[in-house]
C-alpha cells in the first residue's frame, strides 16, 4: 500500500463516513450508496474500502456497531455515531476548513 | 465511565478479535448480495451483476484483511507507538524516570516485604497430601477455655472415629542438647503416612515405632536440621544421639520442604511414646500424661461444621463421667492447610498492620503524582499542540498512562529486590537483637518467593501506576485548545487543588504513622517498668533434668554468689500457672486460680510481700501439708471484706482422675503476674507448700549481686556436671526482655515506616514548593518590585507549606486517635490517648514541613526582579 496517497484517502474517507452517519445509523452498503448519491458520482472509490474505514472508526470509539435487520429483512451490521464521534467530526471539519482556507490563500496569493 | 471507555476500547477489540472476524465476513457477504440484487433489479443478468458488484467492491481479500487489521492493529500499533514515545521521553529526562522508579520501588518494597511474611504464614499451603482437608481439633470446657486432649481420650477418639478418616496426635517438646534447645515433635505412628511425606534418607516413623509407651527410641531429622546440625552428612543415619540421658537411634531424614504443620519448624520427630521421657515439665507436675494436639483429615463429603457437631457429641459423651472442669462439651475445628489459620475476622484485625505499610506506598504514589503533574505542566505546549492537531484526549491519556505503566515495571523489580534485601536484613537483625538465650529458640518459616508473591508485586505496581498516573494524565490533558494555539499555556491548567490535596494526604498519613509509632514506643517503655509483684533483678531460674537435680541443687547451694535457692512447680514468666477451680468452703464464692507449689523461702527470695498471716514452715513443706497461701486477689474474690486466715478451700484437680483437695489458708501475699509478662496481676493465685529437696522442676536462685558476674559464676559451676548442656539457666530479666521483644520490634517497624514516610513527605513538599515558586516567579518579581521585603517573600512561601501541613497534621492526629483506640483495646498498656506521643508526633511533622519549605522559600526571596519581569 503506497503511503502518501492512501493516507490522504484514508483520512478523507473516514471524515466522509463520519459525516454520512450524522444523519442516523446505517449499514456499510447504505453508506456506499449515499456516497454515490451525495457526491453525485464524482468520487471514485472502491465500495470495499468503506469497511476498513468503519473498523478504524470503531476501534477509536467514534462509531459503535450493532446487528440489526435491513429493509429487505436481512441481518446487517448497523453503525451509529458516538458522542466522541460527533466531537471528532466537528474537530475534523474545523481542521479541514482551516486547511482548505489556508491552501486557498496560498494558491490565490500567487 | 468515559475514562474507562477511553482506556478499554482498544483492549476490547483485542479480546473480541475472533468474533469480529466472523462478523466482518458476514458483513461483506451482505454487501455483495445486496449490490447484486440492486443491479438485477436494474435489469442486469445475474452473472453480469455479480461481476460488476465485485469490481465495484475492489479486491475482496485485501480489503477484508485491511479491515480486519484496522480494528486490532490500531490498538497494538498505538501501544508500540506510545511505548517508543515514552522510552524516548525518559531518555530525555533520566533523572525524572529514575526518581519515579526508586520512589515507587521503595513503597512497593515495603508492601512486598509485609506480604511475603503474610504469604509464608497465612497463604502458603503445606506441601503435604490434600492439605485442605486437614483440621486441628480443639476441646473446650464448659467455660469455653481450651483443654488439651489426654492419651486415653485420643485412643478412644481414634476408635470411635466420628468425623476423621485418619488423624494423628502430637506433643511439642523443647529439650536441650549441647547448650542449645532442640525442638522435638512427638507424633503418633501414622503421622508421615497420613501426610504423604516420604524420607530423603533412611526411613520415617511407622505405626510400630509408637506402639508401646516408653518404647521406640528412634529419631527422624527434619531436612533443615540435617543440613544445619549435621552438615547434610548421610552417614548420620544409623548412629545414636543422646537427649536427656537417653540414646536415640537416627533412622532417617524427612524429605526436603516438609517443616511440620505449624508456624515453628521442628528439628526432630520422635514417636509419641517417648514424650514422657523427653519432657521434664511432666515429671514435677504429676502430669505424666502428655497434652496432645490432634489433627485429622475430614471424611470426604463432611463439612467442617458438621464434623464439629459430630465431634462435640462424641467429646461430651466421652467426658460425661468426669468432674465438671474436666468435661469437654464443645469441639471446634480449625483449618490446618497453612501455618497460621486466619478467619476473616482475624484478617480484619491484623489489617491495620498492612494499612500502615500500604500508606507508605500511597505517600510514595502521591509524591510521584505530583512529579507527573509538574512534568505535565512543563509539557503543556507539546500536549496542547497535539490536541490542536486533532489528537483525541483519550489517546493522550492512554499515552500518559503507558508512560506511567512503563515506569511501574522497573519499579516492581526494584521493589522486589528491596523486599528481599529488607527481609534478609530484618531476619538477621532479629536474631542479633533478640535476647541471646532466646535466639536459639527462634525459628522462621522459609520466606522464599512464589508465584503469588510475583503476582502481588505486579498487581501493586499496576495499581500504583494508575494511582500516580491517571489523575495527572486527566488534569494535564484538560488543555484549552484555543488558548494553546494562541500560545497561552500557563493559564490553561491550574491543578493547584489536586496538588494541594496530594500534599495534604501525604502529611496526613505521615502524621498518622509517626504518632502511632510514638504511641507504640511509649507503650513499650511503659511496659519495661511494669510492676509484676516480685523482684526480677538478681533472680535466676534453673531447669535441670530430674536425674541431675540433686547435684545441681548441691552446687548451687554451695556457690558463694547465691543467697538462696528455692523451688516452684512452675517458672515465672513461663506461661500461665496451671488453672484450678478454688472454692471457699462452705459459704464463700469460687474462682479460677493459678496454682503453684513453692518452697517456704520462695516469697522472701522473690520479695513477694506477706500481707496477713504467715508462709509455710520448713516442716510443713517437707510433709506437703494441706495448707495454702493465697494472693490478695484470691482473698478478695472468695471472702470479700472478711479474714481468710483459717478458712478452708477446695482445689479441684488439674489432672484426670483425681478429686478435689482441701487446704487450710494460713496466709495472704501480694498479687503477682502469674503467667507471661504483661498479663494482669489481679488474677487469683494459690500457693501450696513443697520442699526444695522434692522434685519440683524449677529452681529459683536469688543471687547476692544483681550484676552479670553471678550468672557467669552459676553457669561455670553447673557446666561441669552437665557437659551435654541440658540445663537451662535464665535470669528473670532475660525472660522479661524476651517477652518485651515483640513490642519493641513492633515499635521499630512503626518507627521505620514513620521515618520513611517523613522522608518522602519532606521531599514531596520540597518538590511541590520548588515547582510552585518557579511557577510564581513572575508574581514574586512583581511583589518585589512593589517593595516586598525578602522576609515577606519567605513568609509567603512558608505560610503556604505550613497551612497545608497544619490541616494534614490535625486530620492525621484524628486518624491516629482512632488507631490508638484500636490498639489500646488489644494491649492494656497502651492508653487510648497519649498526649505526649500525639504532641511530639505533630510537632515533628510540622517542623519537617517547615524545613522542607525553607529551601524553596530562600530561592523565592532571591528572585531577580528584572530577570523575572523580562521573561
């Protein structure tokens, strides 16, 4: 796995997943569909990489998971934001905005 | 709750690894199926849909593996990262790391030493077959007092067998050989077989050896005695050994690691049939029947309570035809799986002792917590930046806790090594300081380490790390991110309250330990000058085997340093006199009294005052007339307000099968301590006449001078008739010193704990004040600039220390009040409130706090005004 690219992607994907979970519990497949819909297909990601992201977030205590029944009556694992996850989302969002603003300033300065 | 979660999330994912692996597979299966369904609903064929779903998903195997490791690698990687980081930061501050390790190590060492002894005596199971089913049986008379079992009773018990599948009886005997005491345990024939103990050499005692009374003159060595006394020489088996004029054949050595079933390891085992020949106490008192201790193995499936009921029923039936004091209606059972049995109630009673040791560890933890706090303040910039960069607070707390735990590991090693050293030194010191005549009687169980001990040290170290690490970790990570990014660090954290609480706690516990130590010290001193009712200086007690008695007496009487030689049936300070029921016939009360037979000059030799009437004449003593001299306490109990002279008393027999004896009271003498030193003087005592020439076992020798020269002279004169060293010569002052020893030892331990606590507290206060002064440098500079004198600055700092110390000392004194109440309820010579001890303890702690504040205060006074304001 090459470092710089995955690191960036990893961080970004984690943020995206956190954001999508803010509107309520969802399972992995739901999240992949939401990414497609919300980004209007602009983001090219492997659906499968959502799962490592979910596990990472779970390990750090930002989301918690429970088995539930999906809308087509099958067992699926549902993820939900924790209080720590909400805080993390806010913090990462701030950090992202600061970064984006700073980058914008630098790029525009030239 | 949240802290718990922060710390345990990675741990849980480690533990639950297998479950999440299965879950992950199921989850991914669900995703793929769901995607296939979606595509087929959109009109794709099943094969097409499957291919597309897999393509969109990416490499299933690789991603599964990545997800799998994401949950656990995170935990392990973080741990590794934290460890590397911590080690790096210790390398930058080696003095800090070293101080923490040594401070915590010191506290751990003390606690571990205490636990080692507790472990050896209370927790470690005997290395015998099924130790948990072994119980010691105790007979009690109707007043609940313990009563030993007699030989015939044991034989009857072994036949009736109401609760034990097997049992053995034993007697402890102390004999003298080569001037040294030897501890012998006389046992019934089944002893070794029942315990499953085999020989290291030769053979052990078998049932045949203990079949006929007076027969079976054989000896089994304990492995320890074999090494210590015979240098592990295997040719010793088969040779003979003389003890008390009788030759015993050494038949074998018991296997290593077997030290009997008690708190004192015996040197030799002999068949119980030899007990009477070995024990000279039995000879004079007429009790040729040994007093047995019985240990049995419970019948499988029987509860101890049920067994005690069955044995009680048996004992009350078996003793029903005896005179009243002889009956034994109750039997209690005590587990014999460990050297000392402690019921939960007893454990609770000794727990203050462990609390004292634990308090030193707590003080050490408080010291380190304060150091961590100070370090956390210094690292605020680093922590603040990391928080600002998005590090979760839980992650930082975890990292700081990793540091604490990493410091606790070497501290555990230091603590363990210290405890080994401390125990070695303590045992050596004990043998060196105990009165010389007693040191050869002293036996210590092996204090070797075991798995329990290691578990204890590690557990204590982890708990200590949590105690000293968690509070500072939580405090210092409470940084305000906004402030930190602006560069405002010092205002962000103000852990003054926590710091003050830590110092306060230290001072409190230190005062508690010091005051309690002083109370014990003064108790020991008071005990030293305790009135026992007779003279101890210049009095020597001699115990000689019956065969040598007349020659010993002759030598003593012709010795010019000897003023008088008297005799008694029971030595002073040799345990309680045999108890008998005394009834004042016909219309007076009755009482339990210690009874002793003495020669006429006994009272004069010991300086016991005659209050009324007279003592025995030589003629009365020779014919052992039915006369009695009673103590004042006896007279008060039986004939309150009346003259006892001429009254008749009945003494119930102390021995089996004899009826009560009548005696006429001819005199009243002063009260004495009729038992161990420190016992009460108002317990009734009754004296009966005996002559010096009779066979009473104790010779009481009053010397002309009180110096050690007369003892040396007596020893020299007696050694010529007894080259084998079987005569025991001991001054009463020595006996007192021996019995005082435990109190002195307790005071030493308490003082040592107090001193260490004081040292830790002084360094703690010093450290905190130094830190506070450094922190307030700017403020102090301003004060100076505004005209404060250096005297005022010193006062400022010292006042802060004294205020904390004063509160701590008062709280500590209140706790000590509770502690000394508790102690005084157990030891009569300790008062519930000892003003001098409390006063001096409090003054010492306050003075220490003042001294600790002095250095930082001077540094504060010498703050360079311009320098501090510029910074």
